C-alpha cells in the first residue's frame, strides 16, 4: 500500500508522540532540534531549569526536538543545553483562505463563480449520485486516460492537513472511520475546535483530489484513495499559524506512514536553512513526495513563490488556463408532453429550466397551467427573421408559451417586443454561437414570465413540432425543488496558458520553480453544504497533481521522490507565453511554467527517467561551465533519442528602477535566446542502459545584466518510441550578489502601529514580564535576504565598547526572503517586535537609541562587509513600564 499525504491550506500537525502544553510559542518561541542520541525528557528538564517554558516536545524517527518559550530564560544558556543541535525562532505564517462556517456566506459571494447550497438530508445521503461527467481539467491533463485504464489511486493513503474537511458531504463519502473515504484524523493544533471541523478550502480541495460520485456527476482525480484528515485551526482571534506547528505536521504525516505530502501556499517565503524547509527536506529524504501550490502572487513577478513550494526538494505547482471552465447553476425541472402525431409516439420528458432572477423587477410569475409550445423558428441554430422588429402578422400568443432564440440580437430585445404583443411566457435559448444557458438580466421590467433552457432540449422540442406533434409545457413553481447542475463555459484562451495570478520563480537560490503546471481555474468541487467553483488558483492545481501522483503510484508501484518528480516534469508540455493579450510566438519562460502543463498518462507510462529533471545555471558569477543529465531506459525495448534545444523567452527580473518587475505591467521580455551545446546529438539505449549527456550553455547576448535577465528553455529528447521528453533549464545574466537588498531608509520604527518620530519616547513592557510589546522594527527589503541582523545603537553613549551596537535577542536570523519588495503595490515590511531584550538575555537600559538592520545579500559572503547592506532608524528614547 502506497501512502500519499496531502496538506491543504497549511501544514499542521502534532503527533501522538507530541506532548503539548497550554503555552503559545508564537511569541518569543524557538524550535530546538535535538541530536540523534539525545533524550527528549532530559533536554526538556534542563530547559525548564533555565527558565524556558515547553510548548511542544516531539519524537519521531526522522526528527526529534522541542519548542520553547524563552521570555524569562537566557537564550544563550538554553542553546548551550547538552543535546541541542540546531535552533530556529518560531515565526508565524499567514495561510491562504481556509474559512469556517461563519465566514462561509461572505466568502462564497466574493470568491465563487457559482455556488449551490444543498440543505438537509439531501447533502449527506448521496441520492442522485453518479459519475457521468468527465471534467475538462481531467481531459487536458490526461487524467481521463488513466481513469479509462481503471486507475483511481486504489491502495494509496492520503493525509489531508487543513482547516478541516466536511466528511459528511456526499462527495466525500458521507462518513468517518474505517471503510469510509475519510478513514481517520485528528485536531492537531490543540485548539477547542473539533478534530474534523470543516473549512471551505479543505473541503473543496479534498474533493478535487478524491471526490466520490455525486449529484453533479464528477469525481476527483484519485477517487480510490483513502484520506486521513488532520484539522488545523488557528488560535481564537488569530489568522496566523506558527511554524513549529507546521514542522510537526510534516513529521506527523510521515510518522503515520505517508509517502507524499501536498501543501498549498502558506503566504510566507522561507530559505533553504529555515526550519520549515528543513522539515520538507527531511520528509523528501525519507522517501516522501512533497507537492505544493506555488501561490497566487503572480502579479508580484519573478521570485514570488511561497513556502513551502520554493523549497528545492518540493514540487511547486503553477496554475494554467486550459480547457473548459465550469459554473454551477441551481436549476428547476420542467416537463413537456408530445402528442397527436402519427409520425411520433406520445411521450413525456423532463428538462432543466433556468428561472428568471428574482431581482428582475416586473418579471411576471411563471404560469402553472400547462401551455402549448409555439416556436418562432423550426431551426434551433438559425437567427430569428424578425430580429429587431416583430412582423405585423404576429399571431395572438397569449395562451401559449413561446420558444425564442437570441440570434444576432439580444434576448432583452426579443422579450420586450414579445411582451408588447401580449406574450405571457417564453422559453429562451441561445440559437447561434453555442454556449451554456444563462439567464439574461434586463436591468428593469421584463413584463413577462421567462426562463432559459438548453439548446439540446430545444432541438428535441422542434423535432416534435416538425413532425406535426402538439407540444405542451408544464413549468415548475418558482419555489419548487431545485438541483445543482454543472454548466460548462468556453475556454478563456485558444491554447493553454499560464494564469496571470500564478506565482513566478525562480527561488532566491535560483532553483527552478515552479516545476510544472496544473489546472486551477473553473474547477468544480464540494463546498460546505453544497458545491462551488472558487478561485483558489494554485491551491486548486496542487491537489490535481497530488492525485496524479497517486495514480502513478498505483500504476507503477513504489517510486522514490526524485523519480516521480522527473516523470512529471519531463513529460509535461510547455505552453506559449501569454501576457494577457493572447498567445505569443515563443514559449513562456521556465520561471513562469517550469516543465509546462502536466500530462498524467505520459508520466505514468514513460519508460525513460532523466536525472536531474531540471538544470539551473545560476547567475553569471556562480555559473557552472557544464551540467550533466543521466538518461536511463527503464523499459523493455531499445529506444533512440534525438537531442535538441527548445528556447523560451528571456525576461528581465528587475525594472530599470531596480525593483522587481510586476507582471504583466512592468515585466519586459526579450526574444533573445541562449545556445546549448550537447556532448551527444543522439543516444540509443537498450533496456536498463543509461547515458550521461553534458549540456554547455552560451547565454544570450545583448541583455542588460544590471536588470538580472532570466534566460531559459528546454533540452528535448525525441524518442523513436514516439515519446517527447523535455528538461527545463534556466540561467541568469548578472550578479545577484551585487544587487542591493536594503535602501538606506529601509528601517523604521513603529509604536502601536504609528511611526515613531525622531526624539519620541516609547514605553516598553516591564522587563522580563513576557507582555507583548507595541514597539516594532520594520525592515522593507528589495529582494530576498541571505541573513538579517539587528542592532541597538546608543546615541548618548556611542563609545560603549560594543562596536556596531548591541545585537537584539534572537539575531542574527538566517535568511528572510520577502515577497514585499518596493513596488507600487501596498506592501508589508518585515516586522520585528522588540521588548528591549538583547542577545544574552539582558535588557537595554533606558536611554536614547537607534534600531538598525543589516542584511546579507543573496550569495553574499558573511565575512565581507561589502556584501552587507545597512539601514538605521531615527533616534528615539525608550523607557519601561512599572511591573
């Protein structure tokens, strides 16, 4: 049995092996990783002696440690405790929207295209459940082809860590426990919420992954899996989640036997040295796949990946526009009867009826008596000959229901003219151009009863009328029962394209991100008490990829994470660049799409594995001369491969004003391409054979290196077996190290949310009280930071022998990559609360000071002062409140 863990919304969990106290470690908390042979109880006892308060202690096979609140402890003494190997400060992460029942209605109005709420027993009983709709997102990603082979993810266990899942929903099995889709779970945050209190996003994403047959007729990507739900609920009054909980979540999922983890974005970037990144790396190194939504910050341009997608070992998933999108309509059901023709037997049939919106003032109530149908045209695809002006010989239709298409004029014009001629009721349909039924809005009085029906029903009705039959229609009452119905809409683009909101790569260490694209637009799914089509973007695309991983595991058996990533990335199909004006003539940059749109069938049946699955040539200063690919034939037949180069558009990461370029307004592309030289132009591999192919790039000429242009493309392997594999590559011209990360005015101080002016006095909490401070050092970065240090500089005693000031408690801090760069959008700087505590545990004396930030540039040398940028605040005076 393969196990797949899906973390939706946020990572979060605390295992049975985790002891949790009532203390909150989000304030002045630290995560301490223990040495392999250290005894957890001995370490915690020593920390408590030093004055630390234990929040959590955990003991897993791949990770052992504690989280500690240190507001009354000497950090240096605690850090020196025997058995402690590494430490990190606890930081809060802001999750993507997860939602609870109280927020449900408002969020539904703001973020869903269509929402249908199903009340009462109808939502849990599974009545009308069916699986007769193949979603477009499954077709364009080849999931339907794997379903046709009987693959459903059977035998794969998926653990979902989120705000909770509505397991009573018909699409999620309707039950909890052994034998159910949601077979197990727990509340993992220690809050008062129930273990499976449902969230909007958790419920929806679980259905994208594993929906069971339901009244809308669709299923999830991998409906054969079993789920374990670990509920995540922020503390009352908070929307944040401390990263010690997130780290525990990863450890718990892996300890419970999971072999892969899917994570949607958590809204904050991390570095390769961050505790959350280390947790991801541990899970992957132990054999699990980690899949993550890239984030929906595409407007921020390059380097906008969120955690944990930006971690090198994770699979980052972007969002593509591809295929049909869906809405969900709440429809009535009418009935029509055909009779009186020798050419056609008498019969009855039902049809879906889209009633006029209740806000249409002047719209007449639907007639409840049976009315004879009258058609203005017997050709469902023809335009109305009377469009624009009804003929004088227009018959008296007051006792009939009129079937009218829109043609080249609008429904609004037709309905108003028909009402002027005495028509009381009408059935509308789209008679040209196709499209799904939509109830027109008249911006005023329609003055007759009307609704909309599907053109396919119209054709059946017209066929009956054409045979000489009499057709009578019985409309449903306006307050009658309804049912949800999937309504497809035409694709937004003629060819697949990256959705504008999908986050760009690369990561700040220049890892290729995202790895590939899923489909996250117009995908229907389960909702609290019903169904919806929310705009969750990459968070929707991520469970699609996780489901595909489950299908691959079922099809191929156990695979290591690197192989799964290679199969997904190298079989993906790159898409053309689209800046919002339509498809361009070149491939989109790798920084926007990675390998391209996932192709599930090809990944599941590919016989070649290429390692690594992408090539990063770093920046000019750190570029390797050559990188190598190992191509292995795991099939049973000889295969020859022709090797070629597919270039993609180059893109400037920064504007001429030295800020990260926003997409699409500021992002400038260039049709200048690298050239690649290969050690082999072709290779031939027998079963089990492998070959190493060296790749040497020549960066494009004529680019402005000061703006850090990214150049990229694909190494293509065209197989004699019909396969086409592509390995994305990327390089950057210029030096990231030479790029300034802090302006001289980047640091500022606020108190209770207000700026602190020069000479002002602020009052800090009593020393050692543990009270929350109102003083915050704000640091606005221009890009990712390799390391950040903060200092307190005395104004009255500059020669205090402390060199460049006194270090604040908890610093230096390794890496603080920011999405909040100085762009025209409102951005939030890095906020560092300070209560007067300095490194070593002592508190600064009352007096006049400046707070300063010092940041190490990406790829910078910490021993070289030239690689650090510094900014100081205005001078201000501190005092302490009385205890």
